[in-house]
C-alpha cells in the first residue's frame, strides 16, 4: 500500500487532516500523521499512526500573538520538540509516495524541506473573506506562494482563494470545498432537540468562557432550547467550575458525560464525542471556538460570540471570524446579559435566522470536500502530468 505523510499544525487542522486521511485510506493509501501542535488525538481516534512528540505548548499553537507567548513556548521546550517533529517527518518520508500538508506556511515549510515530493497542501487557515488589507500585507505571503508553486496541488478553503492565488502565480490552486464540513462524527446524543449549543472551544479560553455561557443559559430558560455543551477534549479536572453550578458525572464516557446543575433548576448537559448530533440538533450556538464555530455556521447554525483573554478567541481573532462568517455570527460583549440578548435576537427573528444560514453556506460551501480532494490527490499521484493546473469540476 502507498504511504502518505500528513503534516498539520493546529487542532482544527488535525480535524480536517483526519477527514482527508479517512478518504485517502478508503482509496487504498496508508497515512502517518505528524501533528506539529498538540497531541493529535483525533488521528489516533480515527486509527492512524501518530509520529513525533505529542506535546502541548503553553501558547496552544498561538505563539506569534505575543513575545510572552513565544518565550513561554521556548521555555517549555519548543526547539527540541520541533527538531523531533522534523526528524519524524524525514524518517517517515523515506518510505512515502507523497506529503500532504494541512495548515499554513509553517507546516508547508516543514513539508517542503522534510517531506517527500510530490507535495499537496490543504490551506485551511487563510481566508480572503476574513483578510483585512493593511499596507503591503497579503492573504498569502510571498514565501507561502513560493512554496505553493512547488506543490502539485493547492486546495484553498474558499473559491476566492483559488481566484486570488491563480492571479498571483499559483496556477494549480483549486477550490474543491472545505473539508471542515466532513469532519462531523460521534455517538448518538440521546437528548431531544432543539439545542442551544455551547461551544467554549478546545483551548484554555473554554475555562473562562463556559461560566459566562452557563449564566446566559439561566436567562434563556423560557426559550424552550435545551442547553448542550460540546466539550472538546480539555481536561475537566483542570476546570475549577462555575460559581453556583455543580458538575455531576453521568457515568458515561461518550454522549452526555456530565450535567451542570444550578440551584434555580437550570440544567445544562455536557457532551463528549457526540459532535455530529450536537450540530444537527442545534438552532443557535454560543461560541468562543474556531473550527467548531465554522462547522456550525456551515450547517446553518447562527452563532453568538464574545471575546476572551485568549489564547485563541481574542478580540482580534473574534473580529477575523466575524469577517469570515458575516451575518452568521453576532459579536457581543462578554457578559451573560449581552450573550442572552444575542441569542434572543436570532431566536426571535426568522429573517435573521435565514440571513445567518445563507451567510454560513456562503462562507463554508457544501459537504463532500474531503472526498473530492482525496480523489484529486489520487488522480495526481496516478497521472504522469502532475501539476497540470487543471481544476476538476466541482
């Protein structure tokens, strides 16, 4: 069987990488994943070999946000960890037929210098819709475009990306959809919808934002929406809890694993490993997440979001996500009253709900991209004219 080395650099990138890997596996390839950020648990859960150090850095992959974050990562061993990543990629590449990168220019650099050609890139971070022109800045840097020209397949996350890259010297850029929408899995959620979905995220922001979300739920008890938290892998032991709320385990490892109960009778269900049903049953979501929020928007769920102190959902990140999702996302102040009012704006207006659904579809496309991209990679590997620049029909 032909082996592909898969490099990704972020939690959302791991999710997308796993979706692509499963489609490539169905086509007869074996894949070995090297996650450059975090532990890569999503690959392991999907049955793939994970190589390299599986170490969490203090910045959670957002080191470039500040000098303090860079210094914290350096003290935590970023250099030695990264050198081990490079060795893992290089060793795996010796018996590979190709390298697939899911991420930005850093992951692309690793794939270009340490991987095995031909090189493929799923660029799921940069967005023309979210990009804010400033001076000489570009949505894709000169270095990234240089490396993209050395790849035989470049798959941006939106059609605007294909048009811009082709106009700026990357003729084989090809938009085939956004694989984020194909990364919905999980056990059934034995809870009657509709849900008010809480998406606190997969980084330390969640410990700060979830208590505010819970308080907003107390103010929304009359809506008839069942509050459900989609908890994304963070340790519950690392969370000191929310004042006045009691976290009670259900005894299950998947599905509804805990309930959060308030003395006033408000009950919020905490789910793990049931993200598909969470999304499909949700009518409105409160979010301080990255990938999960975009997945929800793509499936027509409007979002009420508010900034945190980081490391991920900072005011700058929130503003960027707002530019991407537009009417699908309402940014409010980080207070329970403002959050609850935002939910009521969507829930009380069919017009706003429809605008949000349309905006989410426009930003995220339609499901099936992982299969389309996997088939195109397979076609390129089988063809003699790799990198022809021909983009197959959608």
